[in-house]
């Protein structure tokens, strides 16, 4: 059977969580590609904590490659 190709445009909440769902399922029938302008995910609901110095910026910024490591093993051109 031919692989189904999934193209995810954008590395925001929708794109990242869709890619995480595909990663969790680990279905070999899907080839997932994520296209994003940035190579990181910014968890914006916590920005006010950074502004108030209650939280360090490194706690709300995550590299996409680190979040989607098993998808990246299958296709290194993601991101």
C-alpha cells in the first residue's frame, strides 16, 4: 500500500499538536511533513509569567526538533 502524505502548514498550536498526534500513533502508513517559519514552539499563554519575571523564557520556548524527535528520525527535513 502506498504511504499517505500529510503536510502540516505552521508550527503553532494546531500544527504542533497535529504532528504530536501523528507521532504518538507511529503509523508507518503516514509520511508527515511539518513546515514552519520558526524552528521553535512558543507557548504564548505563559508569556505574562515571563514578563512578570515569575518564569524564565527557556521554560516556554521549545525546539520543534526536540518535541517531534521520532517524526524527525523518519524524515529529517521536517522543520
